[in-house]
């Protein structure tokens, strides 16, 4: 059969759902992005935190015969502050056709006002089972500048979503951008708890090549 048209489906359910191909689908290019990790939170004076990692990405072309009438899928949820992003997958658990893990959480320095002390960002997620498997960007480190100043680390970007921007002194973290961006870290120089930015949810972007 010859390809006579192209359609797309954007799959965003963070609970298990069903992908049903468009009638006449011959092949589908799947772009699978995991959820972004959450920026770390701070709970003590003189504390700062790194950004969450970006979700991984996997890309693969499948035939209609491989997909069949339908396939289960999950688009990985973005993590709340201090959490790990969830995995995106096409196919049931233990029989995935493609998947991408979520980014890891940013860490905090604790009550430490030493100039130059840093807190690590979260690891980037990884794609698996694709022809192209792309690791998400790690979250950026946070830095203490003095007893009253510092910055939270920026969130790591995924292949399709920017990480949350770096935060300044005494500021909460910024949320990651869709799809799969990690949340930014935060900073406090007083006994004021501040929350890291949330990671953005992942996605499965389906580019279907159709024929008659």
C-alpha cells in the first residue's frame, strides 16, 4: 500500500489508557517522553536545592502489524517537588514496545551557609527500546553565595520541554515546561520553607502514516 496521508495523536493520560490507531494506519512513528523530576524543597535557614532532571526520550517506527488493533499506554506524570518523574510507555507492563523513564529529584544543601556549597540536580531520565534513545538533561546545581543569598538550580530539559528556570534568593522553584521538563530548585535564607518546582508530564506523540 502507498501512504496517502499523515495524522497525529497526542497521548497524555497519566493513568493507563488505550491507543487506537487511525483507520488505515500503515506505520506509526512514536516519540515517547518521560515525566520531569521535581526540584528539591528547602526546610531550614540557609538552604538551597538543585533542579529536577528532564525526562528521557525514545523514538521508534512501528508497523500496523506490531501495534495491532490497540495498545495500552501511559504518559509519565511529572513529579511534585522532591520526586522522581514517572515512566512513559507504549504497551503493557513487561511487554513494552518503547519507554522513557522520568527525571530524578533535585537535592538540598541542608542548613549550610558555607560560601560556595552546592546541591546536586536530579539525573536525567533515559529512553529505551527505540532506534533513538535520548537522555534527559540533568538538573542544574544550586549554590550558596552567602548567609543571605543563593540560587536554586534550573531544571533539566527533556528533548521536548524546557526545565524550570533558575530561582534567585528566597524564592520558590519554577515549574518545568511541557513535555518532560524538570522543575527548578529553590532557596531560603530564613526559617521559611520553600517548595521546588514541579516537573512537567511526559507524552507519547504518534505520527501515523496512513494508506488505502
